[in-house]
C-alpha cells in the first residue's frame, strides 16, 4: 500500500511540475524515463526521494502517505546583495548595471573586482542611505507600458525573501539572467511566478533555489540621448537626483 501511495504521489508531482517522463528522469538522475517507477516496476529509491526534497522541497513523509504536507518551505533563501560597493570615503554608493553588463552579472555576482568596471554613483539624498540601492537598465518590452526598453530603474535590495509582496516590480537575479518582473510567491511550493506587464508575455514559474538576488524597484529614470556614454549617464543621474532632492525638500 505504501509503495502504491509513493508511486501515485511521485507521478502527481511530475505532472504538477509539468515535466515529461524523460525530462523528469533527467532532472532526478534516473536512466531513460520515469515510466518504470510510475508503473510500479522499479522501486522509488532513496536517491530519488532526496532529489525531490533538495530540488523541489517535496516532503518525504507526504510522498509515503504519512503526512498531508506536500512541500517543505526552504529553510533559508538568501536574496541579499552578494557584493556592496563603497566610494573613496567608505560610504556605500550605487552601481549602474546596463543591459550589456547584465548579461554577465549572474556569473560575476560575487566577484568584487568585476563591479569596478561599472559606473558607480554617490547617493546625495539621505533617504537613499538607509538601504542598498542599485541601478538596472531595462531590456526588452515585457514590462511595457510602465517600463520601456532602455529605461533605468533604481532598486532597493531586498534583505528577506518573505518581504517580497504583490503589486510591486522587482529586479530578479537568477542563475543565468537579470529580469524585471512582478513576482508572485506560490506558498508551500518552493516556487514563484514571474509576471510581465505586457500581456503578450505569459507568466512562468521558477524554483526559489534559482534566486540569487532580489531588488525592489523604487523609481524609474528615463535618460536622454547623451546617456549612451558613462559620463553622460552619470551627469543625467546627478541632475535627476538633485531634482528629486529639491522635491523632497519642498514636501
């Protein structure tokens, strides 16, 4: 009876995650396909159970019918910045990551020397000094009409994955990409959903284990044509910051 339960629930997990038998076998390190397991010809091994737990947070007790809790929440998902940059006065500054640099960001996320090639901006407004900020350039049209290709967003580091909430826009750094999306957590699944504002792009789900950093977008800046150079970009950012500083002083 126990074996029948584990087979049914193993098959249920595969189908729920949307994998074919061959795809699921590849992920779990099973030769060929999962067909023999799902037909009861091959025993569900401890290695497979461990892979289900490690990759998808599947509760082993649920798998064998001894618990109603299918997923185990990850013990910790660190989305804090892996590197924080400072200026010559040892004050934290803001690195600007353009679309070209974003392609290499996930692979160099812990390499402090890599960040030195990027323009960095001193934050002149006190309100920006109580958290870590980073600037990211938007690539593609998936967040139109709010964000257009080439726009820049200023984003605040998220320290705890539990602080991510609905109706906000985030810069999500995965293992192989930097994306600007709305984020919907899927409680109890160990997965989350990335949502575009442009309805031409369908939402898709990704495992929490793929997260490296999460940044909450706090504002958008659209630069002029002379922002194509680092000097022009920093000058326009300085002007935008001074304008924001004046607005805050009047408020």
